[in-house]
């Protein structure tokens, strides 16, 4: 059985209240969710809270998962990203109100190891992103990691809205071409 | 439905990225709700492309403590495991009273009242204990049942059966997870809302002909899950099939009366 099929059955079991199904999903997807959250919020303590909130939301909202709209992994990433963007925006408004920002102390050398497959995928995607035009990279970056809407992106980069829309789609298609989903899903 | 345009595909990309403007979102949601197959397919693919983009975040493993926190929080919310909560009464700090005799009288009164209250609390706790025992017994039964279903996933014998639409059908999708040893099967159906006045019916195709496994009743999102406790003799089971019947299903449990729209062989 593929990971995607296992994920789907985990969702079914979660709907029936089986917490072990959540454990299974947690172990499979948390490294990716946590890395994404940390990339967006920048601070480990915030990323940990984002991860926790996202899983609670997944547990409560398993009924709302719709397989027709994408994979379980994509759904979980959407939950984690939107919690992270919310937190990032709150941080930004706090930063505007304060003069100094507290920074987490660097962690000791006892961090849990990153899975080799996750690291390899990251390297492939980073290489793939380098084949995009700078504009394409920038619109993806501002949209996905900074949470800007397309209108906000257009005014930030000084390009017409229609151009931003077409850069965005072209960028995602290019990414699909360079890192086909079947190869790693 | 609003006619499909290439701009809709651009909006799908913006939606998948979470960057769509509100007006565009309303337009796209209406377009999707009207059932544009091209945009639905593309949206699912784009959400996977966004998943690729997410992997550009530098990989960092989450601290193990978060796992424990998440599980503890979820367990405390799991409906079946949620204990009956006692009422908590906030106690206000009392003001000191300077007059000693007054204090002694008050203490005696408090003691008398406390005794009655404690006796009532004891009765209440006993009743709750009985109730909890009943709940525990039910939970154990539920847990045993859940374990039997979970065992299906780990069984080395379990087979995944894909049911594909026949050319006459639209886009519904079905999958069956079937364990011949346990004779159990779980079938998951997507985009499975039956047209008005009709019902989808599930069949086991056996050596001696079809046998109805019941109607497939999808929820509002078109999704349905059917658990079959006993699919019959594994040596005789050849396939799962779905027919589109008049409302209420075929009147003959051994023969579909409507067209068979999906079929999936269980293989050997």
C-alpha cells in the first residue's frame, strides 16, 4: 500500500476517533510541517506551537478533508501554513509596536536528526527553484512563505496583477516539470 | 456554469498557494462548485506542486516533546475517551475575622455543612463510578472493534483493489481494502453522489454470481465509506462492482437491475 493510501485510511480512522491513526500521520508528516512552519515564523518556539495547533485542527477537522482537492499531505501542509502565516502576521504587527524582538537562544547539539529522504528532497527542490526566473521565484516566495495576496504582491514588485498571476502559474508548472510528484510522493 | 477559461487555471494556482484575492476566490469557488472537471483536476495537481514548494524549507526535525504534547492534547479531546468532568467551584479567600468566639461558631457551622456536603459528594462519586464502569465496558468493545479494523492495514495478506470507472460513467472513484484471511473489506468512495431518484449499490461478484453488499450512501461531499464484515468465501470472490439502481436498490439481492458502472477484480 502506498503512503497516500495509508494516509487516506488514517483519515478514516481519525474520523472514527482512533488516536493511533493520528500518531501514524504525525510521524510521517511532522518533519515537513515543522520545517515549513519554522521557515515562515523563524522562531522554534513559535514553530512548535504552530505544529501543535495544526495537528489539533487536523484531529478536529478530519471530517472536512476532501480527497478530491488533493492529498492528505497537501491538506496538512495547508493547515500548518495557514497557522504559521497567522502567527507571522501577529509577529509583524508586534514588531511594528515594539523596538526589540526576543530571539530564541540557539539550541544545543542534541537536535533530533533529519531524515535522509527529507534532506534529499529539499536539495532537489532547491535546485529546481534555481531554474526559475527571479520574478517567478519571488512571487512564489511572497505568496507562500510571506502570505501576501496577489494584489499585495503586484504592488510590492511593481508589476501588473495579470502578470503576477501568470508568473505564479508558470512557476508552479515549471516546478512540476523539474520535480515530478510521482518521483517522491 | 461559468464557462471555463484559462484564467481559471491561474486562479487555481493562486488558490493552491493560499494567495488568491477575495474576489477571485469567490469567482473560482463558484466555477468549481458548478463542476468544472478540468479545474478540479488541476487544483488537485497544483496542491501537490505546492507540496513540492514546501520542501524548499530547510529540513529541521521537530523536537520529540511536541509529539507528546500533541498526543496528550488530542487524547484529552478524543470524544470516546473524554472523562465525565466534575464541576469546579471557585473558592474565594475568606476575610479574617478578629472575634474568636465568632470564629469558633463559624468553624462549627462550616464543619457541619462540610459533613453533609462531603456525604453528598461521596454519593455523587459512587454514581459516577458506576456510570464510568459502564462507559469503560463500552469503550473496551469499541476498542476491540477498532483494533480488528486497524489489523486490516497491517495484514500481510491484505490487498488493495482499485475500482475504475467504465467508459459510460463520470468521474467517481472507489477503492477497496480487502483481507481474504479476515474476510473483511473497507471501501472508500469519492465523488459518489447518486443522481436524484437513484442509488449506487455495491456487489461482491462471486463464482456463483453477484451478491448485494448494500447501498452506498454518500455524504454531502460525495464521500462514502462502506465496511463489509464478511465478504464471503475468499476462494469464490472475484471482484467488487458498483451498479446504479433506482432509489432503494435492486429488488433482487443476487442480480443488479441497473447498469454496472464500476468493477474491480480482487486478483489472486
